[in-house]
C-alpha cells in the first residue's frame, strides 16, 4: 500500500549526511584505545557524529514507513522492527537497528552514563552496521524506483 510518494531526494540527502558522519568517525576506528582516550576531545566528537548518524537513520526509516504505509510511530525501536517486518531492510539489520535505537536513547537520556571506552569500542567495531544500513536503503530505493516505472 502506498500512501504517497517517497521523497527520494530527501532520503538520498540523509544518506549522504550519514556518509559524511562516517567519514568523520572512520579515523577513530583505527586508533588503539590508549590513543583514543589520550585526547579528551575524541569521545564527545565520536558521540556527536554517532548520534547524528542515528538520528538520520531513524528519520529515513520513519519517512519510508509513513509514506509507504501510513505509519505514524515515532519510537525508534518500533521503527527499527517495522522496517524489518515490512521488508524495507533485512530482519538481521532490523535487529541491529533495534539495538542502535536503544543506544541512541541512552546517549540522549542517560548521557552521563556513556563512557569514553564504549564510544571507542563502537567506533572501532560498529561503523560497519551504519554502512550496512546505507547499502540496504540504497537497494530499497532502487527497487522502489523500478516499481514506479
């Protein structure tokens, strides 16, 4: 069921924004922990770009669900699950997005509990999950545009 057309230009703009955030985050993924923690500016820098990426991810998800099925939920964990349930992304990625949604909420609401060490480990180990999201949404957009022809 299509409620209205996706704003593919807006989605692509957000994907480019996420890619630019990843470019800022990638140098931290190759640092060792001692190097990362040696500069106290590194953790807040990583936190900011990570949070921005997650906000854009869920903005994309919300837009796709709203335009393709009239979905009105704003809770990020629900958006993550619905993207998988409706086949926008794989169930595997949906599960990862669910975890990302929880972490985003933690960064926003329990920000005092976020440690520099966990930000280091996320930058080192989890940027690939954001890259995976970009690939799956690009694939979804390609299929969407093919259907419209």
